């Protein structure tokens, strides 16, 4: 009997997501029910970005056999040649509705920060090209961990963002909660990653916040597979109506 109880206690301890002496684990919650809806939520997905509500990823979005991170960047590859030039990024940001000044600044930051790491040789590109084949090499620290090192997508890490930081409304982040998340994701002395993360999440907030100032989980998920960008550019052209 005592042995049974001991075993039960050991097994509940081995699954605990909270440690009494680490109050931060109480504050930032982890869900333990992901598997009830989403099979193997911990398994990185190469081509599809699912979550609890969309277990097959984005309906109607073509992966073209690219990794989820490659799909995220591919919207900006307007001639589909696998290489993104600054002019394409500028036009991509314009198509999303950003003004010329903001689009120019984002273009300089993205290509200044990401081109070199993605090049096929060590010789820098005078054109600041970004090679989509190697986009995984442009990953940085202090991120959410939702892309893995090879550019796959880890559903559990998307869910963790919302269970940890969405306090006001479930599955939606206020600007303050988003800021809190990027602060919490900081690796020590990773100044580049701190700034890169703030910019990525800040631009996403500007692009996809709703009329009440919330950033919805659905918008974040669709940012990861790039389908959000296609949707927003169609919205700008007036080709689709706004997401429910
Ligand atoms: C409106 C435009 C864009 C938005 C809103 C955006 C937003 C994001 C977000 C929110 C992340 C996730 C960061 C994390 O997991 O913490 C991310 C990651 C990434 N983005 Fe973008 N992005 C945009 C444009 C681009 C462009 C043009 C490129 C390159 C061509 C790019 C390349 C990347 C890469 C390489 C990562 C992985 C970084 C990492 O997880 O360490 N993004 N982006």
C-alpha cells in the first residue's frame, strides 16, 4: 500500500509543471492537455504549422515542400527564384500596407541582419541577397523557440506562448503581454537577439492587432507559416474581407 502511494507520488512528480521553490513556474503556466486535440504536439513539423484549433495547419495554404520557416520568408520572394533581394522585401512590406519610410527601414534591418548568414559561400553579397534555402541559418537567440534549428515548427512552443503570457483574454496577447514575453525570452547578453525579437514581434503586432489591440493566436500561428502575409496583402488589395 505504502509502496503504491510512493509510486503514485513519483509519477505525479515526474509530470509536474510547477516547482514550489520556483514561483515563476506557477506564474507562467504550461498546459497538460495539448495531446487531447493535437497528436504529438512536441514533434517539430517540417511543412505544416498546426495548433489545438487547426490540427492540419492553415487550410488552403500551399507549403510547396518548403520548411515552415522557408514559407515564412517566401512571401517576400516575389519572383519565386529562391533569392530575396532588398527591393522585393520593400515591395513585400508595401503590399502588407506599411508606408514607404517604414518599409525602407524594415528592408535595411532585415537584409543587414540576415543576408550574410544565408549565403552559399563566405563571400558577402554586394546586393544583400537572402537565400531561402539557408534561411534557417538566420535564426537568432532570445526567440520563442517555435522554429527549431532547421526551420521546422514546434506546435507545443506556440501553445506555450499563450498559456504563459495571455492573461487578459485566453489565446490573445495585449501589447504589454507581448512585451513581457520578449523580455522573458531574453538570453543573457544576447543583444542582437533581444533587438531582433522585439522588432519581429513589434512588426507583427502592428500588422495583425485587432481593433481592441489584441494579437490573436491565429494571427501568430499564420505568421509562422507565412499565410498571414498572403492574407494581409489580399486584404490591402480589397480581395478578401477581414478575419472573423
Ligand atoms: C511583416 C514582416 C515580418 C514579420 C511580422 C515577422 C515576424 C516574425 C516573428 C514573430 C518571428 C518569430 C520569432 C520568435 O519565434 O520569437 C519571426 C522569425 C523569423 N523571421 Fe520573420 N517576420 C517578418 C518578415 C521576415 C522576413 C522578410 C524575413 C527574411 C526574409 C524573416 C525571417 C525570419 C527568420 C529567419 C526568423 C527566425 C528567427 C528565430 O526564430 O530565431 N522574417 N519573424
